[in-house]
């Protein structure tokens, strides 16, 4: 069924509550496994209905945040989701205590129960009002970002539409674009500071309600960290500083020399990878999507079936426009077994990375669409990001159709960008740990912290002129920091594994794809470390993982014909 035809009806929470309570009671009363399983599957169906309605409302809201109807629907789900969480916890509690647990584990796996135990640590009914307020604050941030109207060269543009100007080869224009972009945040500085200050306060309160000293433990449980902990992440951060920051620093020094700019670089200077400008895709959004369909039809039989389904059912919305929320994401309408990709094309290489990255998520969701229960379809987020980041690299053989004679430039900037991203993402994570360890920090102290961490993780940047950048406010453009704390390290862990897939592709592409399909096919039925082992890859928490991928990528970049970059 086409996206435009998908029916939407608001979930009646009173009816859901009644049905949920009946299912909890029926599960408690079950005298045999078959009866308990029947109730379990009824609960799974109810969860699917709620998830689908909520996802539809959210997608249609983010497609047009000015649509009053779906804005109100989004607000409705913000209000009822904590109440539904209470119902869900009641059901999980009975599942954890069922005498038929071994039977369930035999049929559906034991990870469901391991994750359920973590889920039970994230909520108590007394938190409902505070969770509703947290949802409202996140929505306020999303609406504020979506409301951006930047006046630039006689046009009124969204933040996403500013990106091509921020990558202009005309230095004066590029600097002006960066200044205009930053001005939006400076003009709303008090709002951004206030929203985040309230979020830190309320998340700290929620954590203390559960008996924690600060939000970190709750943040990890929300992300279902089921195979590693805070100490492992600290170890990964140390490896990033040891193995990756020196490599990227050298690459950035080469970039500055290549472009004839001072090092460390200002943000506008660092944005330009090559004297002739960054690689840009050719073609309109429709042409890019059409070639994306060709890519996936040729990649494998599995991806061919997937992309035809996506295109036939209009499951991409990628054009940036007024009122559309920023960023990109993939979600799923589980009732219709349909993934959905949301993005903001802006004429940069990011458009192609979206059609590969978000489509990687969508492909994994499509492969898992028939798995029961819902919880077994989706792995934890670092595993899900392996799906997407690896798919970006699997698309390389088709890049000439996207970039034409700029393909070699794209290869270089994509691989270099993958290396460069990990220190940034790790810095975001380090920043959040310090913020939630010290919730009493003032907004100014938070900005100072960001500036200090940038010297450690990204010493190739130095901007002492533009307030938004020199004052350490750059983090406020990163939606994940506001919306989903501690998510961002997942990208870094995933990128480490994706680079291993890339390295394997250089030796044996067929073997790399087989390993990738093993990873994808297990969906959410294994932990992150279990999935990594299944694909015969090295855990990112092993010190050798980052060293090995940094060495492999550096070797490839060093052998690259630099004349193609000018």
C-alpha cells in the first residue's frame, strides 16, 4: 500500500488500557505454554498497532511541521507514551515471572528476556508527568529547528537548504553562509540553552527517582546496553584518541596544504575538501532515486526485491522544503511491514549517503519484517547503524552513476569522512557524559566544555571569529544530544565495524556481502557483540579494531592519485 494511502486513526488510549490489562491478567492466569503464547502474540499485535499509528503521526508531522492536525497527533502520543510504558512494564513483569519462560526462550530466544530486564529498570509510574514534560521539550527543540528561516542572498532557506552554500568554492560566499547559519542559533540562543537546561534537570530528576546519582545509568538502560558498559565506552574513547586522532590530524593538515589555508582551519575552510570543491551528485532528486533503484536491483536479489517495494509504495520522502523537520531517519510501519525513509536532499554528497545510509536501515527492516515478536526485529542502535554505514560502502561500485567524473573525489572524501566522523561522534558522547555527571553546569560552562573537548578530539579546527563556533555552541545543532542522549557513540562503534566491512571488500567483495547478510539476517536476536562475532569481525572495544581500520584506510588514502582531487 502506498504511503499516501496508509490509513491513520488515533489510538484510543482508554481502549488500549482496558485491552492491555486484560492481556496481563490472561497471561498471569495461563495454565500452559500454548495459552501463554497466544496472549503473548496478542500483545505483540497490540504493540504493532500502537507503534504503527504513532510512527505514521510522527512521519506526517515531520514531513510538514506546520500541519496542525499531525502536530496535535504528535503531541497526543507525547502525552500517552509514558502511560503506555506503564502498561508495557506490567506485561513485561508477568513475562519475566511466567513459569513458561524456558519455553519462550527456546522458541523466541533469551535476548527478549535480557532486554526486558533492562526495560524494567527504566520506568516507574511516578515518572509519567516528568516523561511527558521531557517529550514536550524534545518536540519544542524539533519545532524550533524546523522553523528556521535563514535569509541568504535574497532567498529564505531552511538549515538543510543552507548546506550547498556552506560548501561553496567562493570563499566569501561560504563564510557568509556559515555566519548566516550560525546566526539562526545565536538569535535563538536563550531558547536552545533553556530547552537543554530543562532537559538535563528533568532527566536527572527521572534518574534520581529510580535511585541513580545521575542520568548516565538510566541513559544506558534506555539505549538497551546489553553487552557493554560505561567502562568499555571509556576504553573506546581512549583508543580513538590514541589511534585515530593523529591519523585524521595528518589528513587535515594535508587538506589545509592542498587548499592553501591555515592550519588549524576555520569551520568554513575545513568544509572544503579539495580546491575545486567537494564532490557533488549529478541529477535531480527523482533521478538520484531512480539510479538508487538501479543500484539495489543490481547489488543482490534481496536488495532488488526491497527497493522495488520501497519505490512502488512511495516510501521515500527526501526533498527539503519549508516546514519540514531537519535531518534524516528511517522508521517502520510494522502493521504494513513497510520501512520509510525521511531525508532532506540539498544537492551535496550527503544526498547519496542518505540514499545508501537510510536505505541500509530500511533494507534491514524489510529483511526482518516477518520476525516475531517486534522486539526481535530491531537490534540495539549500534548494530542498526552497522546496517546503514556498511551499506554506504557496498554502494561504491555504482557511485559513477551518482557522481560522474567526480567519483574519485567522492571515494576519497567518503573514506576520509568516515575516519573523521569517529572522533567527532566520540566527542559528542564524552560531552554528554560530562554534562550528566555535572548537571549543575551553567549553559556557559557547557559551551566551554565543548570547546575544551574539541581541542582534544578535533585539533584541526580553530574559529576565533564567529560567535556560534568560537563560543562552543556548535553542539546545539546536533539533534541527538537533545532528543536521545548517548545514542551518538553507537554511530562510532558502527563505523568501526563498517570500516572492517570496507576493508574486507577490498580483498573479497563477495565474502564481505555474505558476512553482511549474516549480520543483517539475525536482526535483533543477538547482542551487538554477538552480531559482530557472527560476521567474523573484531569488536570495536578491542584496541586492535580501530588501529587496524585506521591502518587499512590510511594505506588506501596514501596510494590514492592526489591529482584527481584538485
